């Protein structure tokens, strides 16, 4: 079915003219919000795995991780080329010389056509951005979660929205594409707060977005908070309606990289519906058809107060 939004898979097909799949990699990095540099507790929703790559881990060399994933994806999906995605923790959290060695190594394999690096907006500087800008089709994925500074404080992000904004501006200046990660359903946030985050991202003309529902993972600080004092969590319908509102606000060319979870259920405590990925995707399609709406229909690059 033709989507009413711009899926990342369409972007990959249009850009590379072949089947390109993402390989998630673990470069063995840590996170300054977990190791005591910024704080030792980390973001309250994060468990000890730090959004790790479930397919690969740093016990294997980058080359081995790449080869193993390529073999699997080529067999399963007839993938012809690949994007190397450093997913676990903060993948720019090392001196630039060390980063160069790690990033260079992915391009030893000529089937890698692009690189994507997940990190925090306070974990980047001019030298690191200059380095990343020299690779083929570079992307940086910044965790933001919300544009509301009160929320960022509450969830112990360790940076504010201004930090994210500066990082995006500096990154885009170098023609590196930016994907932002946000979370819907923080207990202090109203629908208007979430919509405000979407407007801020639209104004920054981000190139990609991943939208998640707030999920309480076992062994996360949030699990302890919720156990002591449970709070309201959005249901699937409410989440899907807000996702549709956000899609309508984002620029038509922003690639939609994730709007439903990956279906891993082992560590999800609440809400359980987040793992019903296809149901969520179908509901979002259904709502957009009912509304007869499209991504970008409410996009404006004017500042919303
Ligand atoms: S920045 Fe990422 S890895 Fe670090 S604590 Fe927050 S969510 Fe976890």
C-alpha cells in the first residue's frame, strides 16, 4: 500500500536505486550520561543496554559484524547494498583519531554505501563533524526525546533543547543528514507539548525522525519510579493519533525511519501494546486515510510560539 508519509525505505530506493538495508553495529562505545561524566544514572527510560544493537555486539570486530549481517540480509531480503549504523550508546564518544579508525573500517567493504551514527547532541564537536562529513552519504541520529527543557530535566538527559538545536545546525552546515529521535507520552507532557516538539523539528528541517512511545523497560530507573508511583501511559489509539498529527506537521521530505517499535518484548514492562508493531503501523495508515491527510499538510517553516 502506498504510504501517506515518506518511509525511509523509499528514500533509500530513490537515492541508491537498489535494495539498501541498514546493518546495526556495536562500535564498543559508552555513554557520558551513564559513565559518570554527565551523570551516572543515564536517561531514566534507558536500561543498561543503551539501545544496543541486537544483531551484533562489540565482541566481534566491525568487519565480522558487517559480514555476518550482510550474509543474513542478502539471503533474507536480497539486499544489494548496506548502510552501516552505529546504534549502541553514544557513537561519537571517543577522541577523533579513534573514531576515524572505527568509521574508516566500515568502508573496507565496498557494499557499504552510507554510514549512520547514533549519538547525543552534546557529544559532537567541529573536528568530529568535519570527519563524519567526509564519508559517503553520512547521517547522524541525535537523541532528543522532547523539545521541552522541563521534560529533558525530568528524564535526566543532561542537555537542553538549545544544545540539540546547535548540533543540528552545525551538522546540516556540513551536509550531513540529521535524524532525530523523540518519545511520546512522558507523564508531564500534554499533547500540545508533543506537537510543539514536532514544530521545532519541522523548523529545523530534519531529514529523518524516529518516534517512540515511552516504554518502561525492566532494570531502567523509570521502572523503579513507575513501581513506586504508576502514572498514565497513552493507549495505542492515542499514540497513533499523535503520530499522525506529527506526520502532518513535518516537512514532506523528512524521512520516517520509525513510528512503531521493533517488536522485542523480553524487557518491556509497560505498555505491552508497543510490541504489536504491525497493528500500530496499520492503525496509523487507517487514521491518515480517515483524515484524508498526508505528511507535510500542516507544515510551516514559520516559528510557532
Ligand atoms: S544518551 Fe542514550 S545510551 Fe546514554 S543514557 Fe541516554 S538513552 Fe541511554
